[in-house]
């Protein structure tokens, strides 16, 4: 799950926060572990640069997954980036024995 860190629009922040809460509660009820990553962590894991822009991220997701075009809508590319970040994190934790 991507951590909510900042929002200019209070209504949007509340809506996203509520959606995150519902998703995290459902996962907890199902006994599924939840990991959270900041946007900077996701960008670092995918693009190698924590300040990568949306186009750079979409390009890297497309490249890493060998897709013919960038995932659409933009949220799909974001979700895939978080999933790839988690995969990298899980591999690293396994390597160091966490």
C-alpha cells in the first residue's frame, strides 16, 4: 500500500484515507500482512531516483514488465509500481534473513 503523505485537496485526502482504511481493515481481517511504502521509496525502487516523474515511472513499469505500452489509466501504473517495489523489498528481506 502506498503511504498517503500529502494532499492539497482535503476532500481528496479524506476519501483516499477512508479507502486505504477500508482496504487495510479487510486485509487485516483476512490475516494478510500489509506493507506500506512512501512514494519516494517506490520511485527509488522502480526508477532508481526518488524524484522520478510520472512519465519516467510509467516507462520503467512498462520496461520491467515487458509491456508493449504503458499501463492505463495512470493509477494502474502506480499500483504496478507499488507491487514491484514490494517484490524487491521482499526479496531483499529474504536475502538478509528478516
